[in-house]
C-alpha cells in the first residue's frame, strides 16, 4: 500500500508496478485517469499521492545504464535509490554531489523535488548536477532534456513534482572523494546570531554544515543549538557504508507518548549528551548524512495519526520572524522533536519551482493533534508568506493555493509544461 | 572508461577470475532481486531470457557494476533448447532456474493446449535443460544447481493444480537428481517460495497480507540457500510449517474446504 511518509493524508493507495521502463504506460486518457510517478514515498506531504487517479511505482526501474569511473558521471533509471548508487560509486571514489537526509530516496524523487543537502552554500541543489534526463509524457512522446536540449522542459521538470512527465533515465555528475569517512566538528551555541556567525565562518571552509536546535529552550536570542560542520575525510577506506537499519520502531506507538514533556526531555537530553565541543571526529558517511535511516520506519513513532513536517526559508533580513515563529510554537505547547537550521547559499535555482533560495531554512516536525496542529502550521505559513519566505512542497500538505503562488511566482509559466495526464493531491490543492 | 554494452553468447572462451553464474529467466522479478543481493559473489554472469531489448538493459546494468556479462535470448517453450547448453558449461559454476509461469487455472481446465503449455514451460523445458546441465556438472564433479519451484507443488489444490503439478514434478525431479549427483559433489538445491509480490502476481489481491512477502525477502532466502548447506528450503521458512499442516489435512476434509 502506498502513502506519504508522514501518514497524512490518511490514505493508502494501490499502484501499478512496472518492472521495466519499456513497460511504462504510453498513453493514458484525460485528467480523470491521471497518473503520478511514485519514488520511495519519502515525501512527507501529499505530493507523492494521487487518490483521484493512479500511482506508478518506479522502484523496480532501477537499472544502471553506465558509470564512467574516470569522470564520475553516472546514468541510471529513476528508481535507483541514493543508497544503491552509493553502493556502486563509493568504492570507486565518487559521492553524490548533493544528498538529502535519507538514502532511501530515489533519483527520480530527488530530481522531482530538486532536493538540497547540507552543502547548499557551495554545491546548490541536486538539479545543479543533473546533466540530462529522459522524460516520458503520457501521450507517448519521449523527450531528452538538458540545458541545451528542451531547456524549458529541463527547468520545469527539476523541482516539478513529477507533473511534467515520468522521468525514465537520469544522468548526474558526482563529486570525487578520497575516503568514505567524514570529518565532523560539533559546537554548541546559543541563539540565532551566534548561529549566523558560526555559519558564516564555516561556509568558507567546510563543504557541509547544519545545526540542530531545541526551539523550546528559549527565544531567538536564547535557544540552544549544536552546530555541525563537516568535510569528506582525506584518508581512509573507500568502502560502501551499508544502509542497515539496526533498530526498528514498533509499528504503532500510542501517540500520547509523544507529548510536550517527552519531546522537551528528549531535546534536553540530546543537547546534554552532545554539547561537548568536538572537532575533527571521523565517522562513516552514513551516520553523518542519514542518521534517521538507521531506525526502520521511524515515522511510526508518531503513532497512527501521523505527523506534520514544516520546512521553510526566510530571507536573511527577516530574522525577527523567527522570533514570532518560535513564540507561536511555545504558545501552542507543541514540541518539535527534531528541529534543523541551515543557511542556504545564493545559488540561482536549477528548476522553475525549486524550493531553495538564499536565506535561512528551518525544518521541524509536529505530531498530529488534529486542529490545533493545523492551526499552528497555518499561523506559521502566514508568517512565512508575509515575510517573503517559501515553504517546501516535499514536506507540505496544508499550504493554500494563494500561499503557493506567493512562494512560487513561476507557477503560471510552469503550468504550460504540466502533462495533462498527470496530477497529484498536492497539485489539485495548490494549482487552483 | 565508459563501460560498453556488448553481447556475447554462451560458450565463448572466458578468462575466469571469479565465479560465473548462469541465470535462466533472468528477467523475473525474483531473479533481478537475487542478482542484486548476490552481486559481490560473482564476476561473470550469463543471462537467459526471451526479451532481447530487456536483456540489453540488464547487461548494461551489470556491466556498469563491473561484471562480465553474456546474454542469450531463448523462449523456453521451444523444443530443443537444451542443445543450447550442450558442451557450454565448462566455465559455469552455478546455474539458477527462475523462470516459470502461473497459468489461468480455468483456461487450463478448458483447453488442453493451455494446460500442456504450462506443464511444458514449468516442468518439461527444465527437465530438458537439467539433463544436459547435470551431465556436464557430474563430469566436472563440481557445480551448484538451484531451482525455484513453489509451495503449490506440495499439495494439489483445485485453485491451481496445473501449476501445482508442474512444480511438484520439478521438485521430485530435483530431489532425485540431488541424490544422483551427491557423490559427484554437485549440489542441487530446491527453493519453494510462498506467495510474493512480483510481475507474476501483479494485480492479485494481496490478502491475507501476512502470507505475502516482498521479493527481497524471498531473494535473501535464495542467497542463503546458495551459500549455505540446506537443500530444500521454504521461502520464507514458515511455509514449511504451513505446508506441513496443509498436507496433513485428510483428503475427504480438504475437498470441502476452499483452500
Ligand atoms: C529522513 C528524511 C530526510 C530528508 N531530508 C531531506 C533533505 O535534507 N533535503 C531535501 O530536499 N529533502 C529531504 N527529504 C525529503 C526527500 O528527499 C524528498 O521528499 C524526495 O523527493 C523523496 O524522494 P522519493 O524517491 O521518496 O520520492 P517520492 O516521495 O515518492 O516522490 C516525490 C516526488 O517525485 C516525483 N517522482 C518520483 N519519481 C519520479 C519519476 N520517475 N518521474 C517523475 N517524477 C517522479 C513524485 O511524483 C513526487 O512528486 C527528507 C526525507 C526524509 C524521509
Ligand atoms: N510470485 C509468487 O508468488 C511465486 C510463488 C511461488 C513460486 N514462484 C516462482 O518463482 C519464480 C520467479 O517468479 P516471479 O514471481 O519472479 O515472476 P515473474 O517475474 O513473472 O518471473 C517469471 C519469468 O519467467 C519468464 N518466462 C515465462 N515464460 C517464458 C518463456 N516461454 N520463455 C522464457 N521466459 C519465460 C518470464 O519472462 P517474461 O518477463 O518475458 O514474461 C518472467 O521473467 C517462478 O518459477 C515462479 O513460478 C513465484
């Protein structure tokens, strides 16, 4: 059964599972029979769900087509997961140029959401490293897209949420590494300004940086956080680091276990455990990039009702809005288990609807308490939109059509590239 | 170095620097998953299936992963296919039988042709190839033959006895072959899966859910069977108990059930 990673909307859908690219449906008729490609379902919101139509599960479309070990250019089918790719390329000294926080995402999903990583300030987004892809439209037409060939369709499809066609083949360039290890430093800090200072210094010397924060521990000046910066290690083995889940969250944990008190306690404990200043510690790439992948089905900890993710970017001159957001969260009494802060660089987006842009990006999660959670998220949405910020579709299931238009001014232009035979719950909500 | 796609045939001389496996029905969902999980165990692979275009896709995939690949396009329903394998196994260390088809039971009841086609594919063609393969491995005094049959062969059921009979025949054949080849040091392994999600079962209602496995779980059992020492393996293992229960129901009661 198919659903989104956060279990909301509370629907399960069945899907067609083509085993080969050649078996993909080549013509569907009209919007009533719309289809939507489904990667690994690691999107939290409803962008990977299409309850009015059909899903096409692309996970069996996972052949490699070529791998040039001298230049680090790899071509593969869209259902290849980041983990499957790393298994092939790490031993040969190549790593993803940009990776999100889960290795279970597919190449197709990474392209369709133009995902970002902890190195946005120096590498941009996933789309910046896509050299070419093939796109199958539901009328049977197959387009080769790159910066030179069908360049508009290229830009529309990167970050295009699967709406422009089914991606059937992707060519990306990788970055060279000397070791499978990461050299990681941790620094505790207090408040947004200290964070910005650390981020500025780190951006000049480190490829990766990200901060974990406890947003219940104080206001904009007072919250506690841990700043992580990292680089690929210079020495060590080039060994694939297996995505093995060593733990598994029981399938249903009563959601009352996850309340303000337990979340606060967790965050305090996490801080206390990690706050020691550490620099230059070596660790495997997997535990640095994909810590949550170690717990299979960790999304179950939020219980049956699921949870909401909330990820947005605020322009750098809108710091006081952070304060307002934090105040709202504290007032609501809802804690965010995992709150992550990251400064984005000034890269021009690779896609028409790409989420990343210059500013500060905050990601939070809230277990679903019904209306009160929705109200909190709606309040945050208004604050963000009014401040000229943007909200990440891969994590969103509430944004209004009006807000979407504010975040993504290229919307009307984008609509010209949408395949009439494709739709999603997300698209029906925001395209109005 | 861009790894090119080139197609060779079985029998081409090889410089063997690692294990060479022969996969019959390489395009089955289970075979693909097995090859992925077994990837570090071999250096050469010969893929046999009936769709040439898909064979090229598979070959490119495995070549990208630094394997030496050979392909052979065969329809297993054709008579005389065993000749393709005569004298061709010198370099091959392990042979895997994955292909098969689940025929429409009702069609098999109405049409002799349908019934015989299923029996021919699932049983007769395997016997033809196994005869050739077994003799060559016996002479070499080495080799592994792993055949995927099915729990459906453990007891004939009204819902799919034509399929069941073909798999039962193959299971019994492998059992005898195992005994014959034991002294020659050739392992014959039978894997009997329960229901799992694959191209064969796409569109079937997957209920009751606990009896349905994902392909990767079945493939893992195949890998363990290939590398371990057991000779008759249920996949997943609990099917041994389920089938033991099902087999022990007396026929006169079984007749009146919907199983
Ligand atoms: C633990 C965790 C950490 C994460 N960290 C980050 C992060 O750091 N940065 C970030 O940007 N995101 C992050 N994400 C979100 C995730 O990377 C994205 O949602 C990603 O798109 C998921 O890929 P998927 O393969 O699961 O695709 P799905 O979620 O299944 O689908 C996503 C979109 O891709 C489309 N799609 C999939 N395959 C194709 C195809 N073949 N052709 C056309 N369209 C297709 C779908 O239609 C859908 O619109 C994280 C998610 C998790 C669970
Ligand atoms: N899935 C289950 O629930 C289940 C349960 C028990 C046992 N099994 C057995 O497991 C094995 C693998 O099956 P699967 O589930 O992975 O299904 P599958 O993907 O449908 O695999 C069957 C393969 O056999 C091939 N084939 C069929 N007729 C052929 C012919 N005449 N010539 C050449 N190839 C032919 C098919 O080729 P095409 O792709 O060209 O059609 C297909 O690749 C089979 O032996 C099956 O009987 C399956």
